[in-house]
C-alpha cells in the first residue's frame, strides 16, 4: 500500500501544480503497476487516505487520549521534511544548500533540516522505556536480524524524550485532523503506523490477526517501528507485533543510490532486462538482510545465467531430452539399482549407486525442511543457496553416470537408466516446488513439464523419492507434460541492452 499524508507530499503536490489527492492517486497507481510487473501478489492494497484508515486513526487517537497518554506542549527542534521527523544534534552535520548557503543536514540521508518551533500534542514516550526493554528481553527474536535487535536495545539505554505527535494545521493541511482540535494535524508517522491495524479491521475485527503479525521494514525506519510503534501500541492497550523483520539497502557499485549521482535502479527496466523471475531471483538470492548488498548489471547476468539458465534449465533439458527419454514418461525407479543401503544387492540386480549418490539423496530429502526453516527466519538467501547447491549436486550425479552412454537393449542397463532419470526428475520436482515463491513462472514451467498437477505442488505433502523408501510413487509411469522449450533463456549483452531500451518508461518515480 501507500503512506500518503505528510508535509513532503503536500509540498511535492504544490511543486507539481496539482492537489495532494491527485498526486497520491497517480503515485499509488505507479506502485500498483510496479507490484504487478514484479509478480507480487497481495490480499489488500491499502492507502492511508482511505476512509477506513482515517476512522481507525481517529479511534486510536481517542484511546491514547482517554488513557492520559497525550498532552499539549511547546516543541522545538531540527525537523527533516523528507524523513518527516525531528532529529537530535548528534544526527546532524554541516553542508551547503543549492544556493551555496550554510545549512544543517541529516548525517544519514543528507536531507536538509529546518529549525521548527510550535505547539503540538506530545505522547508520553518516556514512560515506556522499562516496558519496551522488558518486551525485548522477553522476546529476543522480536526484532530480526540480531544486529538490529541490539541496536534497539542501545537506543533504550539513551534518553527517550516524549514524542511530538501532531503538527500545526496552518502548516500541514494534508493529513488527518486531531479529533476535537481542528488546529492540529496528526503526525504522519502515527497516522502511517496505525495502518498495520486498520488493514486487519481495527477497531472491531483486528483480534483475528493481532498481535500475531510480522512487519517487514527497511533499516532506515527501524526506530519508528521498534520504539515508537510498540510504545504506542502498549499505551493503547495492545501487544506489540510478533516480529519486526528488518532489511538493509542496495548500493550500486559500492555507492548509495542517489538521483544526483544518476545511479538509481529502475525496477521496471530491470524486469524488462532480466525478466520477472530473473530479477526476483537475483534480489532474493543476493539480498542479505543484515548488511547492504551491492548491485550491478554484470553481477545479475552472471548469477542468473549460471543458476537458472545453465544449472537448473540445463538439467531439465538433459533429463527430458527425447534421445535419453524417448517415451517422454516419468520412468520407474529400481530399488535393485539404487538400494537403500550402499553396497547391498537385491534380486538379480546390482546396486550401481555410489557414495556421492547417497549424499545427494540425503541432501535433497532434507532440503524442504531446511528451506522452510530459512523462509520462516527471513533468510531467503540461505534457502536459495541450499537449493543451488543441490542443483549442482544433481548435475554432478547426471554427469557422473552418463545415461546417454547406457545401452537400452540391455535390460539391466535400461533399469539403471530409468533409475537415473527417475532420481533426477524427483530432484527437479523438489526444486520446482520450493522455488515457487521466488520464481513463480519458471517453477510453473518446470513442474508442468514434469506433469506435476496444481494440487501436487504443496510443501506439506512434498515426498521425495518415495520408491527409495519402499513406498509407491504417484508420478512413476506418468506421461510427462508437453515440451515447454528452454526453461530460462540465457541473458546476453545484446539481448540485455535491447530489453533495457524496450522497457524504458516515462514514470521515473518507479
């Protein structure tokens, strides 16, 4: 959704010669389009200018007021309009404005600040140091990753002054008026944070979700989510969210993205350049939440080509090639060729699997639980690293046994060939299932080629290599799906530049 109120929106609309409402309508549409282009699905797209949200904010304010948590007082300090917050002296530096005059700026963002003095409503934030410390010490994983949890604890060791939670309406009209006081506008961050409640039905039906919710936020707005928001919730008689998951930023060739440097990455261009799945895969594979990560085109091309086009796509093509699998079926698995115990012999067959093959089976068998655990702990990059490692092992398995050299006229050789293919397809089925949240189109293409139906793609009933454990395999003997061609086309420089030009869009706000 979009957080739409505040002084910077009001000023941006004035500079564009339009109204704040019209500006927000257009910009929220750009965000909707960006989400659609990136293949991001959602159950609700919320806007803080909506009536349901404004009603929730007014109710929340009333609860704070009735609890004696608000009072009116004079406030002055350095205010950053771009960040919509007051900044203390230790977060400020010296600079020069566009006309060369000395000015104060935020050390973190470089945005200019202005000395502001006015009468506002204040929230008794200082009363919540102990409750916040208790909450965090009782819930050591409430803020994750750990460096951000420790950062929040350090903030609580410093002064925690009361928080200004309104602005004079004569200066800020684009926002929700303070109930009962039309001279004041509710502070944009209080307004925005309540959106987490309004979207789940506050004040009537939020209990179905709250407090079992998880917020995903950027590290630059951690203080608002880890200090102010939990304190506001506690003051309103509500529990803090279950978890606050924090991510870092992307740099470009080691530098922070900046309009002045001209190194801002446009996601619409990237989607056209690498495809939706390619771009998603790179961001989730390389994005490490606890530290900033570096972005550049060559890095994306190298990773996507290596892991999606070559390793995964190449494996699927080889395992389903007509020359190796002329019947285009999910072949049978032979327990005699691949007995559960290394070196055992069963019936007339001979076990042909080696130690590395057993290592592969063990790795893929444990992969779903491992991936699920990493996803639950917001370490998606680790989940994808594990999948990529197993894909490499499976390619090694296929190359090691060279099924294209086996003689189909020999019954024993045919059994081993079918077992190699069955094992490889089973590995691919697991990878396709686990990759669905990351590369939905590629995963669908892979699973469709393996004739895995829509009702057979769930993590909960994902059983790998059932015949290895003596159980029936529902896929064995099944006709494979139609040949869908190359799973993921390799990215090349000429193709990349052509796609980049085709994807250029006029709306740079994306």
